[in-house]
C-alpha cells in the first residue's frame, strides 16, 4: 500500500511541476511576471530596446491573440493577432499568419497577413513578407522577399489653402 501511495504522490508532484511551468510560460507570453518560473526561459535575454518579454520557440505553435510589453521573439508558428507598442522579432524559423500591430518589427522569418508598425519595419535577407505594410519607415535587405502594398507617411489628411483667394 505504501508503494502505491508513493507512486501517486510522485505523479502528483510531477503533474504540479508541469502545470506550474506551463502556467509560467503562458503568463510570460501575456506580459505578466512569475518569479522563479521565468528565470529559466528569460535568463540574460536583453536587447537594445529593453528586456525580452516573451519567446515562442521553434517547434512551438500558438493560435489566438498576443499582447506584450517590451520585446517579444517568435521562432515558432503563430496564427492570430499580435499587438504591442514595442518590438517584435520574427526569427528565421518563424511563420506568422494574421494581423500584426506593433511599434517596431524585425523580420527574418515569414509573415502572411497585415503589418502595422508605428515606427519601422525591417525585412532581413532571409525574411519573407506576403503582407500589406503600413509604417513610416521600411528597410528591406537584399535577398528579402516582399509581396504586398506599403503605405508610408503621415495619416493626417492634407489641407489645401487657396492662396489666390487671399490676394
């Protein structure tokens, strides 16, 4: 009987550890902090714009809506909507389908959908973008693929003043 109780206890401990790790990953993707759990995932991951807020690794997939603070990196598959005022890094193995609304985006993987970036869009040499882009600054490296339309500039409607009528 004691071996049966020990086996059940061990199973519950392992199941609880897996649940805590999974919950920590989801909270990190949502931009929340869970001390201790995120250290293994986020250890020493920083860039010039701030702390890496989340990471979707190669071999992982996610379907739904994603909001984050600071910087997010995707190397896996994502299908849905991404929203942030900060930076999204799309790694070489990433495949994103959906709408992306961010401050900045650096693309080395593939995006199919629509991109709206308040500051800039960078498509690196391995990047493939099959999307319409709305941004004030677009950088496309040699070797990159961009198929779509791009709208750049101020969205404010132009006002025309008739100077002849003032004379």
